[in-house]
């Protein structure tokens, strides 16, 4: 028995197949593109940790490898900065640490396990975000013990940039404790205000080192700004050691003089290619200024900006510079601050030393030289200086530069008239014109009656003016 050949699909059946294929394809695309659920109010509540396993201050067996954190809501697989592995730190250092994402939290896996006789601090950094992008507000510390007694000793402080004096965020802070042949490194990162805190450290001596671990390899590389190591001491019970550290980038090249220019006939400004050590004894430097043609030397005294601004009171321009004239009456164009922002700079602003968070004076790339005899106009001078040290401690800097002083041109321009010319109002009169007396004019009694058109038009009560 032979069967009949299959019949061709009808147009209606073809359209049903196409519609079904479109629906299936749309569902697959939707599944491949996860996103926050639509509808309902926008979630702006940041996630927080509900539970940690083991619990905080728990005594755990040595070799423990897994620690779990459960959050208040589903979190993203991506951190706000870096990777998920960078979102958790274990102190003291334990080697390789991996962070695995789970639907309601994260699992921290310590590859070599926790060592015996230690107090560990597992910190979840505020880079965890939920499905709506809300970030964990504060770091969360979990303290576990594998035999040691947790004592709330703290190594704390602030990290600043030595050049700018501003706080350094994200610097790696390490306190290295040595117990015989064993070395234990407690560590953390600085927060946005440059503050660091190493909690539950043991008592004893330690070495503190801070550096910008820019590639996050846990090691100080040759080009990374750093500070230390500095010795420290923790004494029980409940001791806190505080220090402000200044980070400086390595610099093995000495500072060089790049330019010299005359401030006026009695002072010069020297500019260098590096920041100088502000605590350097300027009197110990070797500096000369001489006429490049005749060879005669000019006595010169080096000063920083603050000392230069305060010399002889520092309340006026140099004697051979014309003072800036006051603006004409009514002219307010030149009375505001130079940049239009805030109050203009005052002498007091220039005479206050700039300091960082540590209280140390901030470095500069310039020095001033006050001369014993005035510069001659149009004469070229050679400046030579040696013995300079940059902010990183590299010495043997110096160099030479040429300068020529030209006196300022005399102020021969006529003073501008701040009152505009012409008659913009159109109400001026020819010369020798006597203005009319508008206070004693006379009108007829009829025109001043209350009902008269003139009275209503003037809108005035002139009765008292004619008594």
C-alpha cells in the first residue's frame, strides 16, 4: 500500500509558522539581554550585608577556605570599579583570594586557607552594586580568629600627596610585623579622604609602608609613588598608632634651571624643571649673577615665595614699577577680582606658606633672588646655581640661564573718560542758556482749580505752593 504524497502547506499555515518563529526569536533575544525588571518604583536603596558565614569574631579552624556574605538583595556580577576579586581583601595577607558571585551574595575562597594563631579581618569594599547600580555604602569588616585573641589595636593615619598636599585615595597601606622568623603583613586601602585604618593588629613593633599600587599587583613597583618604611610600635592594651605619611614619586634626575627673568631691577625669578625641597638651606647654595660682557658680579640672596613677598613689608610694587592707577570715578570695570571668581588675591594670601595635611610646606618650582645692586637696563646677565635638591631627595642640581632687564615704559596714555560723550538722553541745552524756573511758574487761578484739565493733567496739588 502506497501513501499519498504530502500536500503543500496552505498560506494560513505558513503565516502561523512565521509568527511562531518570531515569538521564539524574541524570547531568545530577551533572555540573552538581562536587564532590571520594568515597572514599579525605581530602586534607589543600596544593598547591605545581612549575614556572614562564619559569624564575626568566630573562632574558626586553621585552613578555613570559604567565607560567605549574603546581601539584602540580588547583586551584580560586576563591581563599580575593578573586578569582583578586587572587592574583598583579607588581612593579614594570605596569597591568592578569589571572589565568586552568587545570586544573593558572594563567596570568598582563600586558596591556601587561613593560618593558625592569627586574627583575620575580611573586608568587603564599597564597590559591590545591586542590579540597579546602587553601591554598597560603607566597607564591611568581618573579624575571624584561628587561635589569636582579637584586640582592637589600630594602626591609622592619613596619606597625602607630597606635591599638592591633597589626600591620596586607594593607596595600599602595609604594616609588617615580625615575630622571630615569621612575618605577618596587615594591610588596607585609603579611603577618598586619604584615611587608612588597620584594625585588630597584634602588639609589637612594625614597619609601615604606603604606596599607590596602580596595577593592583600587591607590590611596590619602581615608578609608583610611595612613603616609608617607617618604624612603629603597638602596645597593649587597646593601643592606637597614628601617622600622616607623604607619598612621593621616584625621581633620580637632579633639578635643572630652565629660565631666569627679571621681576624688576632688584629681583630675579628662577624657574626649574622639578619641585625643590622646601626645607633646603638656601644659604648653602652656590649662586652667581654676572654681567655676561664685563664680567662684574652682582650680589644675590635666594628666597622662597613667602619670604620674597614679605620682604620690606611686601605691601607695594617694586620701586621702579609704576603703580596701577585708581579707576576714574564711576568706572567699576577694574574693581572686581582678576578672574571674576571670589575675592582678589591680597598680600596676606601671598605671605601665608602653603602646607599639606602633614603641616609640611609644599614644594615649588621657583626661587627668587634679591640683588645687592640694581640691574642695568639692556645688559645681559648670566645666572649660575648649583647644590639644588628636588623633593624626592635627588641632589647635585643646578644650571645656568641668561636674562636681560628692560625698564617698564612710562605711562603716557591719556586717562580714559569714564563718562560717555554726546547727549544720550537728548535733553542738553546750548551753552549760556538759563534754565527755566519750574518751581515758581504762574498759572491763572482758573487753570489751578481742582476740576480744570490742567490740574488733572499735571496730577499735582499746587495749592500750597502759592500760599
